[in-house]
């Protein structure tokens, strides 16, 4: 499996944000996007997810499921956590298990998968807690638990360690490392060095200067 971007040109409003960017990420790899505020990391991730249409260029997932779009094969974690305040922690995870598994077979009992996801992010004791009352870091951990409640081969993560303490950041890094070691791929925007295994860095500032 390989995620390929060729000659991407992306505009926001009347400004050109990405100009002629090409890269490839193989299954088993993480690509870490770096660059100063406003350089275009979120814009690129949202374009990969299918939320923004590029002005020009090609994005494709070779070796994926031809019946599904790239977005349908991706977990997308943005700046907001997509936590439903009216549901409990476990109900949120249950909702995503149902919603995100559409078109993809998780291959595991939903209840076991949900419990394992919450355990991985240290939320098992908060299962019945109303999501509305979670702290910022707990909400972030619940947002990240989505990554494990349903199997998707592509992870697109925007500043995933925002609000996380050191231990929680390490849980995220472990989840990404497990994902890539089992053949998944990830594209991750971050300002912090994450210490991921099997990771390469794409510096968008250097790309912009070269364009
Ligand atoms: N909806 C929009 N309309 C016009 N310009 C936008 C829009 N969204 C973002 N931009 C601009 O696009 C540029 C890239 O923004 P983007 O959010 O992709 O940067 P980033 O690298 O993720 O930044 P940060 O590190 O601050 O999160 C910025 O100059 C921003 O102002």
C-alpha cells in the first residue's frame, strides 16, 4: 500500500498555500509534517482527507480498497476531538465503532475493541463518565481512541499531542508505532519531536523555498 501525492497545488481563499508538492508514504511508514504556523500542514492533511479539493495534482492510495475513497480508508483527527458531549466515554467509542466501520471489517468483537481502545488511552475508569465533563487532555485521549475502535489503514493526524501529558503522548506514539509495524501508514503534523519509529520528516518550509 502506498499513499501518493503528485504535483499538488492547493489554494486557500486567493492564496497559494502548497505549490507543486509531491511525496509518497508506504504502508509501514509515518510521514511527519513540520513547518512554522501557517505553512500549510492542516491544509495538506485536510486535502488528503478529501475535505479540500486541490487546485491541481493527484492524490491516490495504491494497494488500498478500490471500492472506498481515501477518506473512507482514513482516520482523520483534527484540532477538534469530535467528542459528543451528550454521550458517555464508552458511548462515544461505541458510536465511532459503528460509524467508522462502515465499509471496513474490524475483524474483532466490537465490545472487546472498544474496551481495548479505552484502555490503551487510559480511559477505562471513565467509561461511564459523561464526555461533557472530561478535561481537555481526557477529551483529546477520547478523540484519539477513535484510531483503535475501528481499523483503518491510513491515519491523518493534526497536532495529535495537543493537550496531552507526557504519558499520554507516549501512548499515542505507541499506537502509531503499532499501526505502522502492522503495515498501516500515517501522516502527522506536529511541532514537537514525537520519536516515532519508521518515520520520515517532510518540512513544508523547505518545500516552499524549493518551489
Ligand atoms: N478557510 C481559509 N481561507 C483562507 N485562508 C485560509 C483558510 N484556512 C487556512 N487559511 C490560511 O492557509 C494558511 C495555512 O494554514 P494551515 O492551517 O494549513 O497552517 P498550519 O501549518 O497547519 O499552521 P499551524 O501550525 O498554526 O496549525 C494560513 O496562512 C491560513 O491563514
